[in-house]
């Protein structure tokens, strides 16, 4: 290890990617107004489709992911590169303002095949995290 002072970037190289603490994205919140189970599927609503979303915002990434297919909260977190807790808060915010709709995952009438499919999809999403 050297006692020399660190060399500072002279600007000739690309800047390093900024590191954002996960809960900075949610202003420190760990919950939202809407309960968001990690296995719930998320559907983009007409209101969510018509709204302009800011570029480079994690909510716009979530909206983009939901535009073409139903994904579980766990799958969205994995694909968007977000911590699961952060994704739940952001999706809850989107649900509260009616930009997305959460789909009920299981009821008493849910078949065994549907339950297995849901569990498998949730596990895939969690593994991808």
C-alpha cells in the first residue's frame, strides 16, 4: 500500500457510474399506501400508458417493463435492477396514482397448476435478484 495521495481524475476518462443508495429512490420510505405482495402481477393501465415518464427514472423503467407483459413484482425488481423493497414501494406508488393495477394472485378457486406456475415465476424472479 502506498502513502502517496490518490490520483484524481483529470477529466480525460469517462466518469465512474454514480452509486445511489436504494432507499434514496423512495425518499427513505419502506412502505407505500398500497400493500404490494411480491408475487402480485402488475398491469399498466390506460392512465399509465398515456402519461409521460421522465427518462432515467426507476418508475419509467417499471412502466416500460409492464407495457408488454404481466410481470410479478419480484420479476420487475430483478429486470429493473432494483432492490425488492424499493420496487415494492415504487410499484405501490404507481398503483396509488392508478398508473398500474395489481392483479390478485390467488383466490380460493385458484387451481393447483396456477399456484405452481405462480410459485415458479416468483422463484425465478427472486433468483434473478
